[in-house]
């Protein structure tokens, strides 16, 4: 799935959240799940892909990521709940 995407990874339901942007969501989610790269997601065990949004162009994905990151935690939780009310790991849906 090589297409620009904004995504949210979580450590657990209502746990620590990480918002990111990528051009290859499957690869990037796999990296987070397997703690391939050191950083926030590996430190806080954000391994569940709980929300994502696909974009046609990277520029719009980056703008959306900035908008989400600037928002409150409550706004991020609403995004997740609207798409994924059970907080299931959406990674399996991608592969």
C-alpha cells in the first residue's frame, strides 16, 4: 500500500498515542510493531495501528498530520473511536 497516509499507533485502548505520516503504511506499521527503529513508539510500546487515513498526495497527508498533532488528545481519541470503536489492530486489514 504505497500511498501517503496519516496514522495513529497506540500502546493499548486509551493508552499512549503516536501520530505519524508515511508513504508506505504497511512497512511503517510493521516497523512500529516490531520496534525496528529506536524512538517514541518502541519506548512506549505503541504497536497497535488503531487509525489511518489515506491521501492522494504527500503534501495533504503532511498537512493533516500537523492538524491532528496540534489537536487535543480528546480529538485523537474521537478519530480512533469513529473509525475503530473496538480499538482493534488494523494492521491485519492492510496485509
